[in-house]
């Protein structure tokens, strides 16, 4: 038999494209269109409907960047169409290949009721099925002229003030049209079979069975009467469409999905509207397709719908009640998980899960983070402590160096907690159920032979409208089809139940899930990162002192204010805001928000401390850190025992200065660099021979892709050491050394100070940054041999190698830490702590001359200057504080990390303030002291073992309590938790390494 396979396949492509798809709408009439352009920000629906509209023609330009236009389309259904299905086709000027990144619309009826969203691949609105003929049609479209903000080069479109006013879009088709359901079904039949056929082996019988059926179907189509012959053509395909899948076929749980970045290439205000459009679309699709299930994550986005679009919210609530519109993830937003601090990461789950519990009575057991840029090793314990047990992400498939070995596995965190985790092998969170996607999922699935299920998040995200009726139609054909994986609509929970049941002995991955990409998100937009870090610590202080004042003095506890501020801070931890990968508009607003939040929290702290201190003239020091400092107890206040204002610099014979407080001997040379940092107690030098610490280094930073996201390893190939100085001298306080340097168009000021009686050198760096496509690092080369180092993460620390033995280790050339990095040899170590930086690198070399010792260099990443998506990233003045702690143990690193982030506060008052709770073991860190969220007045204490060992601490309450409960993060009793031993005010617990625990103390 002659092989005519390609002939038939080419015929299928052309006939589908040029004859059958156009026949879905065989008849149409134009609609009349009028428009009103809102003069500024979006307006309420009533105002948009009532505004004076002016006629506009198809083909006209419209839409200044970030503007809103209200279109009114009117027309009459022809009498001749009676009995047929009619739809409005409304093309705002869409680019078909970019759903979610351009103009969008939400259709309303004249009474303001929302109908559905308009998107590039979802341009229809059902008018009637069937129509009577003669109906008057009037629809209103709130159209957002969101510009196409795409790189790779810089663009002014990411900021409203620089985007200009030129119209962005050309109004496209605005018609009433007859919808031919039979032809639409034929299109799906042929698409599904054609895509499946292309994935089957060329020599397989199934491929040729489909080929011949397609050929017969195309023969049955009269190209001059597609609508009249479509049913006949479908009959020829019925046999191959009904052939069942083989028993061993891969099984895909399709979950309707629309991943919507809470801010990215658009501002927060536009996400509010994107979510409303998508929710309107999905509730409409649920009404039309009884098998369809849609899942939406991010409680913040649900809250936006509730607040801003109550009509859409009512439809959402109805669909949730039917189990068809599913709250997913249990987090306030899909946050970055590397940089948020311990409590902030916990509160993502507290506020996310509580929203879904309060609104719907539903408990999320899965965590849904398809797009987050890697996962910190402390996360599994937090997930479990929030009452969840599963995790889904897709992003690790983006790793550029190593292919992750599992798709379904147990992920083990730093404390030993394990979470069943799934990486969808379809390798996208915008699946459209195309044959190529499904075949890839089946081939790619790493668990073959042991498991058979995977999940496919299905739908267009970021305002692309979510799942389409075409996707639902494909799923119906793929439910049980020979040659294809089987497809069924399911909730995330239903998938995980099946995955857990079929794979009880899933393999284990221990430690962080490091994304080998987007490493520069740990540094981009330094102002946003400082705002986050400062907000986290101010929230700790506000809760601590407000709770203490409430218990001790009856001072009102600001429940509502703290709830609102927490949600604001959590929103800004979204994985394109905190990582610095959003447009300029987003980060401008973030800076303003952080400033407002700081003001509100400072007021809460000051009010509570004033209530505690009383009126008097004694100088009190309030210590918010979890460790005693200078005689002031942790979480208490009293006069400080510190003596002396600071170590006075002495001139150095060779130029520069010496700082010596009896514990550390610091030598700063004439270049303003640290050439010696000697631990006098251990008689040990910290700085590697011939090297200098406190060194600012500048690299070219032009990644191959994704400017704000990426730093590629070749950036290290060239480096400029900033050793020239403008000036060096004693600081204005008389107890520091001040150095000023100029480089390029920028200027850096560094101040070194050595507090009396303390083994830490404080390094304050201020940079007036005006570079482009550069990265600035702060280097500390240590005379220390270590094969691994510790970086703080949520509720503990994670170890990373200093060597590059394997590609996995080499890929971690930029990593995340919270407050400290710690390295040690047996008996001696060193820590570098910080108040605002996250990105860092650690390298090691062996000196080839002299002692042949090892130099291990820690470098903090300070600033970048990418051009996309914000062309002015980080331009301006930034301040950083680091502290070098020679001779540090891991305990010292933990303590000093808290100290540098929670500086003391001074206030005059009448009396000391005793802590609400104390702990007798420095290995145990109390991360939160607060009143219970339910307003009961109970005191909630959260703490964890921070050194990586076992502990049996005793906590002592400084107030009367009548009951004690171990709770989850949501402050609910844990039924199976061991009960702490309680004797009077003393509570004794047992903790595993890095274990976190939450106690709730009932007050009388």
C-alpha cells in the first residue's frame, strides 16, 4: 500500500483552517458600537454604563496604555435566525497568541450584571439558544487597555506616568453571528484526533486507523456546504473516537485553572479586575458544562472579588456550594517561599486557610504554588503545622542545569517533616489539553511502573480567561480514548488522594527545592526587600508589645489593624513583588505601602510601650529580640547595663585605622578595607592572608534572558574591586571609621563600628546607585576550611556545600539566606548577619603560596540594575547593615541575626517591663507572642528549636493562666500533640531539631 500519510495530514490542516473553522459562524450581521473613554483610573460600573458614549467604527484605534474604555454594542437578531443559536463576537483588537498580556474586557448587561470576560481566545457571548428572532441586543464592555509590556529591552509602558497616551489597539470584529454547534463539535473531533495521530508512532496501527477515519470524514465534507455536511463528517469519526484507552494508559486529572499573578506586568488594581473577569468566565462555564471543575488559589484574590464585584461573588459562592468552583492552596497569595521570614510564611497559611474556612467552611489540605521560584527547606513543617499535607508546583521543571528525578515524591524538610509533593509532568500550568501536551506528560512522567496519575492545571492564566469550552470539549473526547492518556476533571484534593493511595512508598527528596533559574530575584528591587524585612520585624514588635500591654495594663489590642497590616505585607510577598520582577508601577506602590505600614506599626509599638512604661524619667531600653542584651531581658524593658558609647578608632601605622575592644582587633587599611579581624579570645585571624574584607565588587550583569529574574554564572568572569577611595576618616560619632568611594555614576559610603564588649564588627553601607546592568556585591574572604555552610531559613537553617563536586552543587551559585550565613571549622566559626539582604554566594579556593590554606569567601548581593521590566530598577539611595561575627557558633549567628534586625528602643518611664514569657534555653527562639486571633484574650506563643539539636526547654509565663493547649498555626487544638508538662507558671516541652510549636494559654 502506498504511504499517503503526509498527504492526508496536510489536507486536514488546510481544510480545518480554511473551511471548517470559519463555518462555525456561517452567518453574521454587524453590531453598532459606541465608546466612552474613562478619563483616569477605572470607574464604578454604574458610572461606566451611564456615561455619554460616542460612535466608533470597527478598525478604529482605541485605548491609551492602562486606560479604561466602556463600549456599548447594540443590534437586533434577524427574524430569519429564529430557532438557531446566536452569539455576539466581540474582538477588542486581540493578539491571539498572548492571552493574559493585553487588552481584556468584562461584558455587562444594561442593568450592570456581569456576563463573562472577553479574552483573545474567548471572544463570544451567548445571546440565545435558540433565539426567537427580533430580540434587541445591548451589551456593555468594560475594556482595559493594558499594554503589551514585554522585553527584553527597557520599556516605559510599566509606569502609567511614562507610558504615553497613544492608542494601543485596533477595534476588531463586532458582530452577531449564528453559532453552528455541529460544526464546532466537528472541529474538536478533528483537532483531537489530528493531535493524537501526530503523537503516535508512525508505524502504529492506531495511527493509521485514525488517518483513514479522518480521510473519510474529510471526503464527507462538502467544502461549499460545510454546515450541511458536518454531521455526516462526524459520523465517520465515531468509531475511532469510541475506542477505549488501554488499561495501562497514563491518567491525567485535569483541574480547571487560571494562574493569575497578583501583580507582575500590571499593577495590583488591574489584578482585581483580571480576577473578576476570570471568575465571571468560569462560573458561566460551570453552568454550561456539568462535568467541569475549576480551582482558584490565593485567598486575597477571592477577597478582591467579594469586596469589588459582589455580583460575581454571589455566582462564585453558588458554584463553591456545588463543589465545582474550588478554593485551592490555603495561602493568602502564591508567595515567594525563599525570602519570607518564619512568621510571615506561617501567616500566609493562617490568613489563607482562615478565609476559606470562614467563607465556605472548607479546609485546604493541598498547597498550590505552580509558579513560585523554588522552595525553602523549612516549608514542609509549616505546611503540616497549618493542617495541610500536599504540595503542587510546576516551576522546578524550568531548572536549566539538572532535571529533577521525580514527579510524585515525599519532600522532607529540615525538621524531618515529609509532604507528598507533585510536579505535573505536563510541564505547564496553562495546559490546553492539546495532544502534544498530554503525550509529553505521559512520556515525561518519572514514576512509570510505580504510579500512573498526574495532574494538569488547565486554562489560560494572567487574565487569559481561564479554561475554555474548547478545552472542556477536548477533555470529553479524551476521557477514554485509545492511544491517549485518559483525562477526567477532578479537584486537587481528589487527585492527591489517588496519588497517595497508589504510591505509598514514594521516593524522598531531602532539603530545599532549589530552582536553577531566577536566582537574581533574591536581589532585584532592594527597596521592596528592605520594606518586607522591616515590616516583618515591626509586626513582631507590634504584636509582642501590644499583647504585653493588653495583659499587663488592659491596653486595647489592635486586632483589626494587625489583621489588615498582616494581609498587606503578605500580599506584597507575592512571587513577582517581593522577588522584584514586576513593573515599575508595582514597586513604586510597594515602597509607598511599606512606608505607610511602618508608620502604622510604629504607632502601635509606641502606644503599647508607653502604656507599659508609664510616666517617669527612667531611661528604659525595650528589647524586642528573643535574647537578652546588655542586661535587658528578651521581650522586656529595663535600663541597659551597657558601658561606653563605642570603640574609638586609632590611627594605623601603615595607614588606615585600628578598632580594638578587647575581644576583636580590627585593622582597616588606607583603602578602607578590612585586612585583619582577629578574635582575641581564640587568637584566631578571620580574614584570609593577602585578602581584604568589606570589599565592594562590581560585575557586569546581563543575563541571557529574564533581566530582573536571572543572574547567569558567567557574570563572575569579570569583576572590578572597588578599592579607590574619595575619603577615609573617623565618623562623626567619634567611634567609627567612615570611607567614601565613587565608581561609575555611583557613590558608596561605608562605616565600620565595633561596639564595646561585643564580638561583632558592624558594617553600614550606603550606596547612591546609578549603574546599569551591573551587580554589586560585598565580599568577606575568610581564612576558614569548611565543606558546607549554614543559611538561615524559616524556623531553622539549611546547609549548603561550599564545593562544586556535582552539577547540583555548581548550580547553586547564588542562594538565599535570611538573617545569617555561618561557616565553621571544628571549634571555631564565623557569621555574617544582615538586616535586609537575601542573595549571596559562597566560594572556596586553596591558596597556592604561603600556608596553602583555604580561603572561603562569603559575598552578600546588594544591588542590581536590570532594565526589564522596570528600566530604573534600584536607582537611588540604599542602606544596608551587616555584622561580621568572628568566633561565632551557630547559636551566636542566630542571636546576632536577631539583634541586627531588632535594634533596641529607648523610652523614659516609671517601671521596668517583665516579659510575658521567658525560656531557659538559648536554642529555643520565640518567634511570636500575641493574643489569639479569635479575640478571646488568650495568649499565643510560637517558638522553635533553632540550633539543629534536641531541646527540653522550660517556658515561664509572666501572667496567670488557667489552661494550656498545643495548637496548629490557626490556633486550633492539636488532638495528637504531646501535652507539655505544666507546673504553676512553668511549662516544659520536648523539641526535635528545628521543631516548631505553638502554645495557647487561656487567661482567667
